[in-house]
């Protein structure tokens, strides 16, 4: 038996390196968790900073506390990993570390609380002047003209106006209005446009019993300038509060004015939340600070507040300050066009913007030219090229996304429009028009769930606007709920924040809904109300639309050819059709009308007039399909049935979603005795997307249902005939008395066909 050998001790391993020690102490994981938690805390803090109106230094204080926690977390992890004294491990444990972090945050919160309390109570250097009793709530403040020691009086005037605009937004104090200043100066027997120097402002304030004057100066400081502002009492030159900012060049003036204004408003006692609610200035080209302010306010009034008259007035003020302000001209033209103002007025604005576009940045220049090519030059290809070029460099430019979507929709490409509008909404969810445009496209595609989501998001974002009622009512109509649609349109019409355009849209839709149900007198009365609103808004063209609606209703619905012709003749005698109306399709509409009433020569005259006027001119995309439709109608009325039917087929291939064209083609087949073909095309109309069909169903739907009842009866399909007769009778259940005989006949035919 051999002797056992003594055990061999294991060989010593190398001592762990720094990374090994850090890994064994789980330092990377712990610091990663801490960084993630800190990021979340900062995000929450940023939200509450705005909602609670906390001072800006709150965020930076919290950031410092969190950064200070990094070495403490590191040290605690290392100590707790082993190899340290019991005393150190007892001091740097996780419980103590967490408690220290909580204590630091609590101390910061207490500091913020003390600051906010002192401000609210008017205590110390941070106390608000209102809380301290120095000023009363809604105290009138006189803003004197800023004095320039640099010789730049234009800059001084712009800064004065910038302060006046900022303080006009304050809910806590009010600025003495320019009109009140002029009246006061007249009482002082001074010219009403006298410069309001600090000395004159003090005298004015003493006479008017004002307690506070805002006085400012611009002084040169080396290559830059110092802008200072003081709030003083009229009986003393001693400042109640004063601030100053140094700027190195002209690009720093606007930010400096904003900072000074915000600090002064905060010191007076306005909440930081209220001050931060003000919109930043738009990034557009203009040499005038005041013009930029007015433009920014105008854009906000139009795009966010939907106060179009106020927005238009502000844009006009911006242009008055800077007549070469191309982007203000562009926005004015687009708004006037969208809101239905006179064509001459919006074309002038868009043309002026186009003429000034060479001095703009590339983005502004392309947007301006895109608007001009779309609306004035009627060149969609060049407009699309401009917008696509913008998106190559600025993929989140929402104006280009929206306008390009509108063009794609006009060219029968709703899916492309939906994609672009969804991109626009993802970037900017604060503009109503993106929701309404997107929902309209989703309805056209009958993507109902998506349309419902868009509507819900819009109502959540804008609960107090009438636009949500309009959109919901329109969606109900497309789904066949006409009662719900009428109720929704009435809600929109009576909404306290309904804009003039929204009221017009609601009235027009209410008129269409009434007429589609045979209540023609009510429907036409609604359209008369639209025209009255247009007159009050200074818009023209409504009388023509009203005459067209009256004549079309008499012809297509009541089937009163003589009465329809009388309406049109009376209108044309009162105001001959101007050549400018040809680009809007007015001459083609009259050619269409006269072809339907059998006055072929007059139809040809208006078609020839349209061709002559529009020859060689750029025309809107709808003109070509409208002309093809009219040509087919005229050929049919002239007895050239084969050529007319072929013309209809070509027109439908070019415009497969044109529901009016479908019905005309069906009627042509019906009149030539081709009942089977007529049924196919009438039923194609009923199967068309509802969003496209309801555009003209006021004059078409009832006739289609009645004709299908008659055609199916002729073809021997008694069940289908009875169904269509009943649908027609239900649609016109509340029709005007002059239409009721047709309703009675339809019910009788349905009963007879169903009972045997």
C-alpha cells in the first residue's frame, strides 16, 4: 500500500482588474438603472414644470441632484460588494443612499415651495408686485417709447411695439390702448402722434391717474447693445423693478426682448405657465420685428384658434408694416381662398407672394411657389414638384405634406393623400385642418375605423370647437344616418365658437340634407342663409350658387322644366355671366343645364364660350371631365346616340368615381330603352363610396331610386322593384306637398308588386 501524498494547494490566480471589480459589484447595471430612472424623473418634471408654472431653475436643480447621485450610487455599489470596513458598509448602504436622494429632492421641493410662496405673497426680491400690493390686478400700464442711444430709432420702435404686444397677452395687467393714448394727448393739447418719451409718459400717467410706466432704453456696449427695461411710478424716477439684456448682434434682439418681457411679466405676478403659453415667433423672412409678431399672431389665430377674421386682419397689419413680407402675402392668399373670399383678392395676394419669393429661403420660396402654382397658375405638376423638393430637405414640413395630399386627392389618389396627412398629424397635432382633411380621405376610402379614430383624436384635442360637430355629422351622413347628421349640423351651426365658414358649411349641408329628403323649400331657405352670411362677410358669388341650386332642384327633383329655365333666365338677365367665371366651370354648368332642358343651341353657345375663354389658359383639373360630360349630353340630345354613349364611356374611364357622370350615363341608357344597362349604371352609383356620392345626392338620389323601381318593374323583377319603390317612399316620407303624389304612387306600386 503506497503512502498518500500531501494535497497540492491550488495556484494563486491574478488579482481582478478594475473592470472585473466594477462588474462583480454590478456597477454598470446599477448605473444604467439609475440613468433610466433619472431620465424618467426629468421627463415627468418637464411636464409639471409647464403645467404648474414652476421656475426654470427647478429643472436644473433636479438635474444637479440627480447628477450628484451618480458618485453616491457608484460608491455604495463598490462598498457593498465587499472588502470594506463594517463602518463604511454601514454608512454607504442602499437604504441610506435612497434616503439621501429622497431628502435632496424634498429639500429642492421645499426650496421651490418657498420661492413660489414668496412670489405669491409678495415677500422679498422674488415677490410679485401684485401680491405685494404695489400694483392691482388688471392695473393699466403705460408703455413709453423705448429710447435709443445708438441712433437706431427703427429698432427702438420695433422693440416698443414688441413689448406692447407681449403685455397685451397678459391676463394680469392691461396695456393702455393706443387710442386712449391719442385721446389723452389731445386733452394735453399735443399732436396725437407725439412720441411718448419717458418725460411725456410720466406727465400723461399723472394726468390719467396711472400707477406704472414701462420705460426702456437701448445703449451701445462695444460691438453689441444693452436693452434695459424699468417699471417706474409716474411721480418718481426710481425703478420698482428693472432688468437688462446684452445682445451681440441683430439676431439676438428678438430672444432678448422675449426674455425681458417674460421676466417683467413674472415679476409683476403673472404665472410662468401663463407666460410660457405664448407662442414663439414664426421662422419666416421679414426685416420687421413688428411684422413678424403680427404674422405669428395671425397664423395662430387662423391655424389654432380658427378666428379667421382676426387672423386676416393681423396678416394685413403685418403686410402694412413690411409690404415685401412674402410669407404674409402667401398666408393671406391661402386663407382668403380657403374661406371663400373674392377670387380677385386672394389671387392678388398669392401673386404678390410669388413675385417676392426670390428673396426667401429655399423652404419658404418653394412653399410660396407651390401655393401659387396650385391656385393661380393651376399647374399641379409644378406645385407637386415644389412640395416634393421641400420634403426632400424638410421631411416634416407639414404645410408641404398637407398641400401635396390635397393635390393627390384632386387627382383621384386618396391613399397617397392619407399617407401624407398621417405624416403631417404625427408631426403637428395642433391644426384642425389636418384632422378634417384626413378624416375626409378615410371616409372616401370607407376606412371607417380609421376615420372614427381621427374624429376621436380631433374631439379630444379640440373639445370646444365646432369643427368636431361638423366632422361627426358628415361621417353620420356618409353612413346613412341622415337624422343624426342633421342634428350634428344644427349643433355645429349653433355652436358658440363656430366660425363664419363653419356656419356656412353647416347651413349648406342642412340644405342638402333637406333637399335629398324632398324638403326643397326648407333646403333652399338654408342656402339663402348661406348667401346672407357671405354678404355679411364681404364675399361674393353666393347668388349664382343659390340660382343654380334653385334651378337644379326644380329640374332634377321637381321635374319642372319651365320653372327651372325661368330661374336661370332671370339670373342671367340680372347679371350677365363674366368671362372670369369660366375657370370655375360656370359656362359649362349652363351648357349642362340647357342640354338637359332641350335647348341645345344655348347649350352649344355656352360650351363654345367656355372653350373660347379658356383657350390657351391653365384651367383647374375638374374642367376637362366636366367638359367631356357636357359634350356627351349635347351629343345625346342632338340624337347622335352612338357617339354620345362612346363619349360617356371615355369620360367614365377618365373619371371612374364621377357619380354625376354615372347617373347621366344610366339616364341615357334608360331613355334609349336599354333598361338592363340603365340598371347597371344606376346601381353603380348607389355602390359608389358614400363620401363621393353625398356631394350631389340632393339632386340625384331620389330620382335614382324611383327610376330603379320603374326599371326593375319593366324588367319583371317585382321584388327588386318593390324594394326600390319603398326606399324612395321612405326617403321622401316628409317631402313637400308638391312631391307627395309621387310618394303615394311609389307606395301603391310597392304594395301591388309585393302582394301578388
